[in-house]
C-alpha cells in the first residue's frame, strides 16, 4: 500500500472503475485499454481480494 500512497493516486483509472465491479461479482471480464492504463494493477488487486476471500472462507471451514 505504501507504493500506492506514494503515487498519489486518488481514484481508479477508467478501466479499473469499469472492471472492478464486474470482476468482484464473479463475472468474466476482458479489458482492452492502452498501455499504462492500470490493467495489470487492476488484475493484481482483484486477484488479491479474491484470494483473501477464499482464504477467509477456508479458515472458517476449518473451525467447523
């Protein structure tokens, strides 16, 4: 997160703003945008969130 803060990003890029809600809803997504638009960061961020959700569910299942 420190890298994100250092970049002074205050809002997502258009491809991120349009793609994140779809990806988080579980739908497939194909994003086409120019180089430097934030596609890689977007995929990485969504992957981290989904992995975190999966691991959280796994930990709850282990408690049963």
